């Protein structure tokens, strides 16, 4: 078996031909994996089993966290340690609860760094 591309013939028994066939096989395999993943997600969605990442805090925990924050008794770091989450999760819970009352003292949550 030989492969002809753009006028040049590649034999799978020589080193260049072998590497070319390996690259083509990897591309085909990744496309096949992507296709199977999409099919599986479509089936799961149809069955109602496709959900995103589960929240770290339950609604009652989020409400309790916001109440503690509003009382001013704990810092964001203390709340994060108390609830076993990252500070960014604390900030997001406070912002989701009521963005208007989150206040200017609430640092912005950026994807890049930590404060």
C-alpha cells in the first residue's frame, strides 16, 4: 500500500512514510473520539442526565454564608475556610445573592490572580 499526496508517493515501510501514516492515524483517531463524545453527550442530554458542574455550596449554605458576611463577623478568608471553598466561591455567592448590596468593599473576582 502506498499513499500519493501532491504528486509524491509515500511508502509506509520507509521512515518518512511511517511518520506520515502515524500522523494521519492520530488525526483520524482524535476526530473519531470527538464524534463519539458528541454522540454520548447528545444521548445523555436526551435522557436528562447531562448536567454541568455541581455547585460547591448548597442553597442553604450559600444563604448562611451571605448572612455571616452581611453581619460582618467574618472575613472572606475565614468564610472560605469555614465552608471549605475558595475565596472566589465566597465572592461569587455574595454577588449572586444580591449584586447591589455586595458593596464596594467586595473585591472583584478575576480569573487570573488571587487576593
